[in-house]
């Protein structure tokens, strides 16, 4: 990565301020999420993810917890821009996909990091403070396991995709981005096809 690219990134304390504002408080999970996003873009060689490189990056997150809120602070990837994808696997993990170079890195927070924090800073009684300090200081490799992976992203998954909305033959609601399914010749939304998460009262 060239020096001028790196200059576009902020420092960890600067990101922490922005994360605290967006998330409502600063916690160990925020620091971990920031470190995870910074490591991800470093491995991909992206120097300006929220600016010049913003159309190159799609991020998958695997848990709806504190760390997830911190990731868009660094990457600029937002759910409403289709650049942030949520897969509810209950894991503190994220995959950073570079759409230009067609490669992706998946990072998983190591289970050992809480233990490392305890060993490093036994004198700090507050667990959140203890972990926050450790998560700021531990090297990337000790915080995260990194795996290069392949992610299949269709054109319909990408920001900017345009296609006509179709109507569900059962409920009549509109469906975008090819999320409809065809069952016995009928075009249905995923809810009517059996994935409904709610019951109508
Ligand atoms: Zn939090
Ligand atoms: Zn339907």
C-alpha cells in the first residue's frame, strides 16, 4: 500500500470517537470491531474504504452485537447502501470483499482474546476496560484468525443493481433484487414461500 493511500485512514482514537457517537457508548466490542475492519482493509490493501475505494468493498457481518456497529465506521459499508450484508450466524466474524480484485478475507475474533486481556491486565478490574485496553494493543494476528475465502455475489447482490420489482402471487407485496422464489409455477415472496418470521394477527 502506498503512503498517500494510508493517509486517508484515521487513527484508532479518532475512529473510537466516531464509533462512540454512532453506537451510543464506547465499549470493548467497538474497539474490536474497529480493529477488525482496519485489519480487513489492510489485508485487502484498501487505503480509502470510505472515500475513493468505497465502490470496491462489500462487507458481510455475522453477529448483531457491538462489534458490528463499529465496522461501518471504518469501511463506510452501510446496510441501506447494500454494501453491508448481515448473516445471522452468531459469530464475531466479518468478511471483507474487494469487488475490483475479486478477493475476500474473512476475519474471526479469536476466543482467546478475553483470556489474553485478563493475563495482560489483571490489575484492571472492570472487564470492559480490561478488554478495551488489550484490544487496542494486541497485534492483529492475536485478535483475529484470517482466512482468504471466495464469496459468490451475484449482480443482484451488488449496490446499484436495477431490475423491475415483481409482485408476490400470494400476498401481492412488491419484491426487489430477485428475492422472489418460484413454487409450482407461482412467483412468491420468501415469506409466502415458507420463510415468514412473523404471524399476522
Ligand atoms: Zn457496545
Ligand atoms: Zn408474499
